[in-house]
C-alpha cells in the first residue's frame, strides 16, 4: 500500500490517502480544507477512490467527507457507534445538547469555531454525507475491511469516542497504524467530550494499544508520526 498525507488547515488533522498498486484507494479522516488537495492527488496519481473512512465521528475528521464522497460517488464509512455524529456534529460535542443549535453556538465562540473561521469556513457550511456505511467492532475486536484492492484491518478502540477505531495498513514493521485521536506522539486523546470515557480509554490503551506489535509505525490523527515501540517506552499514558 502507498500512503499520501494531506494536513488539514483546521486543527492539523492528518488526512491519509491509502492506495493499492492497482490504483484503488480510500481516504481516511477528511478534515476541513482537505478535499481539493486530496482530489488533486487522486487525479495526478490516477487513483480510483472506493470509500471515505473516518477513525471517529468528530467534525475535524469528517468535515470534508461529504464533499469527497459526492465527488467520487463513494460511501462514508465509520464505526456504527459514531455514525450519529455525522448528522449532528456540533450538538454531539455539546454536553446535554441533543440538537445542533446549542452546540453550534458554543463551538462558534470556541476554538473550533475560531479555527474554521480562520480557514474561511463556518459551522453552517457543514454537510451531512448522503451515503453512510458502518461496521460494528467491540473494543479490541479486529475485522478486515475491503474496498476494491484496498484491505485495511479495523480495530475497535473506544474511549475518545464510542466508536473510535484504529486502521492497520500493511504489516508490522513496514505497515502503519492510523490511530485517529486514540494515540498521539507522547500523548493520547481527550475523554472529556460527550461520548468520551476515561475508564474505557484506559482499557483501550492497556488492552488494545498496549498489545500492538511494537514494530508498527503510527500516524495519529494530529501531529507527527511515531511508533508503537516509542510510545510504549516513553508515552506517560502507556510507559511502565
């Protein structure tokens, strides 16, 4: 598999195009402002998109999912437990708010709203994907997902959100874990947003991340790449 990373201008989300030698590809974590660069790479490399995936449903990982899915006529795919966030991305980030209105106002005055405004976007510009496909994996459960010639192994990793997922690309040593907001270089994902749970995250870090082959390389949802070995040795949330 070949990987091409586009860093979103909003919150620096790492959007990854994973392609097979045949040209089949999937896009993972289409953050705000990535659609044009992803489309340009797909065209220049002669790729055939098969799906737009999300490691979880937070809007900084799904903002451009609908735009790319519509452009390529493919589905948006994520864990079933996070699918509700695609319909209500702002309300699902607001404690006690089942609708988007209160959440949107909160976020407009907060860091997400400021980041969107700096990139020339507004919360009202968000579009819900028309075609959504889901999978269901328990914590630590692994399942092979195939789109054309692209095969990823998804692993349930809840804690940051209910449906957070690791995507394993290739094999340990030569392959990569797309860890979303579960694991970062030197840190881990926050658990204080709705759907997050500290105890669940602790179990995921111990029983899922902690049992990954140390040879895996890791590309988090934000920030620099790392390795499982490095994080097991130095990450304060994992070391010891």
